[in-house]
């Protein structure tokens, strides 16, 4: 029974991760995604639901805020927030790339819908980052609100 339950809990996580990127996730990222998955397989972002578009836009406009797009390079090329840096959360080198960032700086993180950015925030917290926000609804919500993207 325990094995069946474990399988039922891990299959949705694997499906989410497989659908998010072409490359496999590294263990830290899989753990973060698993932490956001409820027993029924849905995503739980209640721990950090993210900021609404207007609030996120205010944070992005603050001097010194580093904007990070955690989508794939292909998604980034299709359109991203002006000035955003692309660090693909599903890439094996994501954790190494974090080592090159200042954990004391302020970061505004987003993805397509908010799921990957929530997972990225958890990974970043595990690396000692403290000033973090992410965009609820991701770039999809951003563009629906009429906010600009560049390519």
C-alpha cells in the first residue's frame, strides 16, 4: 500500500517536471516541485502564492531589483520582461548559476504560470536568498494585464 501511494504521489510530480522542460530536473528542483504538490497531485502555492501583476510591477520597478525569468531559453526568446535575466530552473546548472548571484540582493522571479517560479523561490531560499518575490500567474497573467514583454 505504501509503495502504491508513493507511486501515486510521485507520478504527478514527474509529469509536471517532464512537461516544464526538455531537460531533466536535478534533485533539488524535483524536491522543490514535490514540496509544492499536494496528495491529490495538484500544485500547492499557498505557502507563497506570489504577487499580483501590479504589485510585481512595482517591485520590478524598484532600483536594484534583479528580475529572473526561470523558463527555458526557448520560452525566454519568445518574450520576456525587459531587463530580465534567464536562469532556467529546469537546467542542471541552475543551482550553480545561483552561486554567482548575491543572496542579499532583491529578486523578482517569474515563469509562464507561477509554478516553476514558486519552485525556484524554494531552491533560492535553500541557497540563502532572503529577498524574493514571484509573479502569481506568471508571464501569462502579466501579458493578460496588458504589460509589455520584449523578445
